[in-house]
C-alpha cells in the first residue's frame, strides 16, 4: 500500500512558497561538490541532501539498504532495490527533516557534512540509460502533424488509436539538463530541389515530453500487464527530445526517425517518484474505439502535471511559448509499457521511455515549434523583436513542470539546454 507523505508536513529546512521541492516530494538525483565524487542525493527546497553522508552518520541505519549504494554515481543500484524499499527511504528522509525532529536539526556541525546549497553543487545524469523508447502518444500532436503533412481529413494513421506508436532511440546521446547541444548536420531536401544537400539543420526543434524510468528487470519472452506496469516504474523526469525537422522530413521514410532524433535529448536531474505524484492522478481521455484487452487499464494512470516551455535568446530574457499538461496524453505510461513488452521484449533497470510530444487542445499548449509556428507559417514574436520559426543558435530551451492541488505543489525543477552552432 502506498503511504503518501502527509500533505501538511513541514520541514525545518527552509522551503519557499511555490517551490517544486517540499518535504512531500523527496526526489532522487546524483550530484557532486567541487573536488568531490558523485553520489546519491535528494532535495528539500533549495537544499541538497547528501544521502551518502546521511547514511554514514547513522541516520538510515534502520533501513535494509547497503550504505555503499548511496556512493554510487548512478541511481540504478538504488532503483533495483524495488519500490517498497525506496518508499521506506523516502518516508525515513521525511521523518528526519520534519520540523519537530531534533536528531539532525539541532546539530549544525553534522549538517555541514550532509546539507549543501543548490548553487554549490553540480547535478549529474541521474540514471545509466540502457535502452530508450520514444512514444508518439498525444492525439493532439499526432493530429496536428497529420494535418500539416498529410490529409487533414484523415490526420491520424489507421493504427494510431489502436496502439501506442513508438520507436527505439539512441540512449548514448541522452544527457542531463545544462548540457549544450551542437546544431546537427545531415541531409535535407527542399521541396523544389531534385537532389538533397548536406549541411547544418535549419529546423532544430524541441519536443516537450515526460520520461519514465524502469526499476525492475524482466526476462525475454515475459510481458508486463497494465495492472503491473507501475510496479516497474521508478519515477518521472522532464524530457526534451530534440529534433531536426528538415533532416527528419527527408530521412524518415520508410523506417522512421534516425539522425534527426539522436543528436541529443535532455533529461532533468531529478527523478520524481510516482508516490510523490499520487495526489495528482486523473483519468485520461476516453479511448475510442475500445482498446484491445492487453491495453485495457483500470484506474487513473494520467497525472495532472503542468508544463511550460520557454526560449531564452543569448543575453535576453526568457519568453514562454507553451503551457501544456501531461494529463492530455491519450496513451498512458501503463499502456506504453504493456505494449513495449507484449511481444516478449525484455526490459532492464534504468530503461527510459519518452512520452512523445505533449500537446494540448489549444495553440498555446502545442508542445513543439513545428506546431506552435505551424510549419513556419506563424512565427513567434520574441521580446527582443526577433521571430522564431524554429530554434536559433545560442537559444536556450527551458522546460518546467509541476503539479498543484490543495496547496500542495510537487515539481521537477527544470530541464534546459542551449543550442550551439554546428561544429565544422
């Protein structure tokens, strides 16, 4: 049974109003201090909590966790322990930092070895990603793309309402927030041209996504049901699946995304557990026609997570271009994992699954520049007087996500990346 941390609980660590990381969140990430080694952390407010140091000082001794796990450079060894143990860890952390608990609160000399200000640390890639699948699960996004590139009267392909469409991506180019990405080069072909040309992409785009990571391994031939899928999901993160639209348009027939999608995807540093997001469950859209039995999912598997995308030109202020929500997803994460494994595909701890672009029903909620600027026909005006059809060199793309209900806010922080000029 899931034990949600009391929504009324307060911490003796300062938490500012509208902060994404109250004591009810307790996400997991990997950090290091200057000259130090990478290790496991959590966060309350703008304070990083070194779980390796917390364990060394005896605060986690009552848990069935080998302390060496907290000195790992990735979260995979922690995730493989399973959700019940990680749930107990979150609850223990919440107890230690609850405002009336004096065991650490009244010992500043020990605190200095365990607590670090956010601006004094470097956040690292949280998970070693073995395999990566990207889905295409927003009906609004799929419809918009279908209208732009195919028959507007038949925007969705015949299979779309029957299964979560997806493809296998390149895990090696998934990087943590703050990593800069060079503009990719490749083949493109103008509509009026007879032959393709080679050069930097002129249509670099973001895709607003949420990713989930798995914490259980399955054997080849084994399937995961929608009822059991969430037992395999450790948590969620913000995900920017960068795309080169002009490269994609030329290369994707007949086998789908390739070089247009593997030059860099960016994940936020904190993995927020499904337990923390439990209060924000909502039903998903009605699926018509009815899905096949293996995709039928009882209960609410969508989450009300508000999502913002901003573009920040160099030395300019950031400008919001999108406000969407994860609740719009037509295919939920339980259905995605069930479909991934229905053929017997085995999964591993640390596999990452992108939701696909999260677009809503209105133009201000479209989750990519392809849609926002509608294939370049509706440029976005920026505060500095420039326009954007796609992403310019030295633009920083910022995504933020958070859930709010009954004065409780649980968030992800942000995922950001700057697009640098193409390398020679």
